[in-house]
């Protein structure tokens, strides 16, 4: 590496440090210097192009105590934004997210896309993205696209509920329609990422599990989503809890999904939709309560296996599970308490996701803002 290359790398590293500090919270140059360990001169030097390019803004001076007035720096309210998009069996969703982690606009459209061709789906997603970005005048950093399937090397390799998406050029197709870079990832991984970036909502080590047609889990270790060698990590839905149990769509038997998937819960409760199930639960309907309790037991057994393999302290119930949390968690808790070995050392924390139905699309947008902060040269591209 030449000296020039080396200096450039050092500068990008420092820039990353400053941006990460600002994602955490705004701060004056003096405050940022104290938080990052950089000198005030280096800080001024680093923030100057960020201010000139409209990525940061300097707020009016405020008098802090006896000292000199400080002028906090923060991400510019009209600065660049990332786009998140989600293709799901039962809905499409889009969101714009600023570098400061604030959601700008979002939109979720319930729709059944099982019969649609990949081109039709991409046309609709591109249309929704144009709707929420069209008149903002803000520059776009790129698109994160969430898929209910296994993604490896930028392609969908397995999508049992949307088989038409397997092998389709989704990132390229959407990128061409919008003139933007598009990155593809699995919905469960992105829902987990949304609890990690830009804010840690569940610590640095946790499992995020959610149910839709299938069950998806994102395993987070040391602040990173663990994907496995070929993208198949976290397939909690296909962990076997009954060796000769119910036949599963994956070809195996007794998978967690066959006992705790949302379609199973609804069928056992005699309900067609989640909102109807929620009403029945609130009204104390015995059949609905029993259905959710049985699903919770199955989920707890599967989660205990995951806990015994990865020894993480926290489980986040997301998606539909977050909405059913009140009636689901006692059964999950009870199974985990008797089966998780580390339970003797410490109680596993079981929490409901605070992000609701927008966790996946927020994670998809977060994928883009996180990359922009980690590779700050992208902000000047
Ligand atoms: Zn299975």
C-alpha cells in the first residue's frame, strides 16, 4: 500500500468513527472529539466536506454553562436517505430512512402476490418507492430489498411461499427500474438487523423470531446477524420437535412451523385473520387461547434448542408473535425455563418487538444507511 492509499484509509476510518458517533447522537466538535478520541483539528477537517455536501448541518450556537457557545452537528434534515422495500406473501411495504435513524415516510399495502410474476411485483414495488421518494428532493443512497426466502450471493435460492422469485434477477430488475443500487436480503435477517441498527433495542446478542406463513429467526451474535455459510442459518421453523410428527413442506416431519406457524394457529383457533384472532383472545375465547398456548409450547421447545446452541440472553418475539405476545409468552417461557441449560445461570429475557409490522422494511432501509456509514466513501459518490 502506498503512503497516499494508507492516509486515505486512515481518513475513511476516522470518518466512519465520527459518523457512528453522530448516529448515536448529535454533538459539538468538542463533544465529538471527546467521544471519538480524535483531535478537534482532525474533527474540523473531517466534518468540513460533510457540511459542504449537505450530509451534516451545524445548529445555531447554544450557551452551555460557563464555557464557549457550542454549535452541535447533526445529520442534515434534507440529507441523503435510504429506501427499504419488502416483498411479502401478503403485503408490499416501503420506507425511507435518514442517516440519523429517523423514519421519513412509510407505506404498507396488503396484497396477495403469490400469482404475480417477478416483473409485475417489481413494477409495483418500484411504483411504491417512486410514490414515497418522488417529491422529497433528497438524494437516495440505494435500496435494501427484503424477501421471504433464503438469499445467497445476491440471489433467492429458496422461497417455498413465493417460488416464482427463486433465481429471478430481483436486485438488477429493481435497480434498472429506479436507477439505484439494490441489495437483497432475507426478511428474518433484516427484521433482526432493525433491532440492531441504528439503535440497539435488544442488546448485542439475541434471537429475533417472527411468524408469517413460515417462521423466520435472525440470530445476532456480537452485534452481527449470523447467516451461515450459504444463508440458511436461523431456519428455526424447520427445527424438528417431534421426530415422527406432522409432514412439513420442507420434506421433513415434526418441524416447529407445523405447530407454531401463523396459519396453524389461525386454523386451530377457527379464525381466518389475525385481527379476528386477537379479538377472540381479548374476549377470552377458550379455543383461541388454547391454540396460541399450544403454539407457544412448540415455539418454546424450538427456541430452547436454539438457546442451547447459541447461549444468547434475549429472545425477541416479532411480527405476528409480537401482537400475540401477551397470550403466547407464558407458554414459551415455561418451555424455555425447563429446557434451556443456561436458565440455571440466568433467566432468558423474552420481549416483544417494539417495531411492529414495519420491522422488516426498516431493517431493509437500515442495511443501506449502515453500509453508507461503514463505507463513508459512498456518501460522496
Ligand atoms: Zn420443515
